[in-house]
């Protein structure tokens, strides 16, 4: 019985350590400075998104959903880089 409890606690400690490690990795990634290349790639992704949202071959629902995604991408871009992108 004591061996089972010890095994359980070791597994749970391992899981907790993994969660802490993943949260630390996520924080590290989020705190990295944004480079000019990243900014240009995100701007290009927004431009492609806008082109897809205006594609006449897509249905109105698809275009509207795509436009919503583009607005959210633009909002995140402005939050990250500012309105003028600098």
C-alpha cells in the first residue's frame, strides 16, 4: 500500500514538474523580442488573409468568417507592434 502511494506521488510530482516546465517554456517564448522578420511575416499573413476574404470563389459565409479572422489578426498585430507597425 505504501509503495502504491509513493508511486502515485512520484507520478504526480513528475506531471507537476512537466506542467511547470511547459509554462516556463511558454513564458520564455512570449517574452522573446519581436524581430523585423517576424513583423514582416505577420504583415504578409494579414495581407494573404485579406485576399482570401475577398475571393469570389468562396461562399459568403466563408468570406465573412475569413474577414473576421483577418480583423483578429490585425488587432493582434496592432497590439504587438503598434498601429504604425513600428
